[in-house]
């Protein structure tokens, strides 16, 4: 009798969840972007948000909640009701780098969210100010080894992807480059272009205009293969450092406990949006590559990335 009751209860719960997913959404959806307007994360969210709203039948409203390297927006998103009406954009900074170095961040990037889809990935580039004598990877390594501690690199802040990816690079090469943290990638990039700091590890979309104008010199890129915009710049894999060959990702997360049927519906709708030639072109114009994977695949990516940066933090003895 008890077994029949449990089976009936499970069936009723499944039926209720399916019914909710069939009617979802019935009102606008909030998409938290944990960074300020204008950056790559914000651009991709807005490119996808409008057509996603049309596909779902209700608007997707982008809400920028910046601060603490993305932690403020991510924390708010983790505490939202798991009903599919508050989503957030995931980045390597918010789901791997920042949580790895900040033990008091307030959320678990693996267990406090349900991954929906990885929208796109962006190559990263190690670039230098033209005043730096090195103009290619071999001369860069020779220069840093010759004068350890003389050169420094700028980042968007302690715990950001630009910081920890450089620390990963340093841990594998043994090079000594001093970290200069800024309050955002924009100010850091401006100072590298101005020559205040000689080196930066940055997302390609923001660095590329300065590379094209000759205000930055690309040394090596984190990408699956050489980029059409930088055909003469090798990848980290080519120089024997494949673990550093990690791109930034931009995906969608739902709070822990969000029904699977709603997650699957969001995944399918986003994939459909990414098939649109106009959307695809706008994302690729930022220097990003379309991904569009499954929730399970994105969940594994987040786990893997978090584990990598936990190891970097431990090996380099990093703290805020």
C-alpha cells in the first residue's frame, strides 16, 4: 500500500512539473549579467536575450548587477527562486576563477546552480605594450627570464580570469611577473595601452581593436587554433602549454532546484536562437565562437574549470 502511494505521488509530481514546463513562461524572465554594461558578457547577453524572449513568448530582460568580479550578481542569482524566471550569465570568472580564490564568496559554483547552456566561448590573448622589446613568444620568454621581477601584468582584479590564467601560465613556466590588479578590465587595458603596465592577459574582443591599431602587440593566444584575425600569433598549445589554452565562456545558469523540464525548454529555445544567421554573426563579430551544448556538457565544463583554478590557487599560494 505504501509503495503504491509513493509511486502515485512520484507520478503526480512528474505530471505537475511537466504541466509547469508546458505553460512556462507566463511572464517576463530576468537575466542577471554580473558585470557592467558594454563588456563581452553584457553584449552576448543582449544579443541572445531579445530573440530568446521572442522564442519563449515573453521578454527576457537583461539586468546588470556588477561588482566584486561578478560575485555580487552571481550571489543574487544563486538565491533566486528556482522557477525559471531569474536566470544569470555564467563566466569563467564567476564560476571558476573568483570562487577558487575567494573562500567567502557566498555561493558554490557547482552545486548552487543548474547549468542551462554554454552560449559561446571567447579566445584570450597575452599582449604587451609596443614599448616592450619582445614582439613574439620566444623573445617574450627570453626577456622575462633575463630580468625576473622587472615586468608586471595588469588584470581586471584579483580572482578574475585574466589574473588566474596568468597565474596558471606562471605556474607552468616558472616565470616571475608581478600582478597589478585593477577595478575592472577597462581601466587595466587602458593603462597597458598607455604604457603604465607592460603586459595583460585579456579577452580578445576588448584587446583586438588595440592590436589592430598597433597599440598592443599579441604574443600568444588561448584558442583551439590560430585566429584569422591574428594568423601569425601562436596558440598556447603550439608553444607547449596546452593547459593554458583555455577560452572564456558565456553561458546561462538557473538557480539550484529549477525543474529539468524548464531547463530543457530554455536549452532548446537558446539553441534555436543560436541557429539564426544574424545572431550567429553578431556573436562571432565579438571574436567569440558559438558553442550551444547540453546542460550536462556545460555542467562538466564548469566543474573542470573550477578544479583547474583551485589547483592554481593552491600551487601559487594565492589569496585576496
